[in-house]
C-alpha cells in the first residue's frame, strides 16, 4: 500500500480520536505510517545501501514476501500486551498499526500476492527452518 493512503487513514483516525485523547491522538497518526520504517531496515540489511528513494522504488516494484517485523500479528500482539500491562499509550499505537496492517492485507489480496507468511513473521521463520 502506498504511503499516502496510510497517512490519510492515520489522519482520519487521529481526527476521530482527538476529542477523546487530545494531542495524544498524534501517536496514532504517526504510528500509522512510521511503522513502515521496517521496509527501510529490510532494504538496508539486504542491499547495504541507505538511499531512501531507491528503497521506496524497490518496494513499489517488488511485491513479494518480505519479512517486515512491524507488519506482523506478533508485533500487534506485543502492543496489546503492553497496552494491557504497561501503559495505555500502546492502545493509541494500535489505533495506528492495526488499520495500517489491514490496508496492507487488503492491498495484497487485491494484487493477488501472498501475504500470510509476512503476517505471521516469527511463525513463518520457525516453520521454514
């Protein structure tokens, strides 16, 4: 999914949350698209290059199964546990990550690309070995 759609959806969610959470709603906004930093992390480790523009172009043209740590159910489960047992701020992060996650899954389905192995990142690594 293109970053502008994540920014737009995150802005709408933050606008909805703002009356309830005030400026804290910005956490949901920024989390909704900044979790894509894992694309850059993957690119740097794979290609040993730090060019953000080339990274963006790479992921626009390559829709295969990349293991992206923040785009997993396991990551969202960790956020849920942190929200329940550590601090409520993680709930706002979930308001950003879960819609982002859903958009990515819907985008993968519409492009007819495999997404299940990417969703269950850690489980996929264990099964694959």
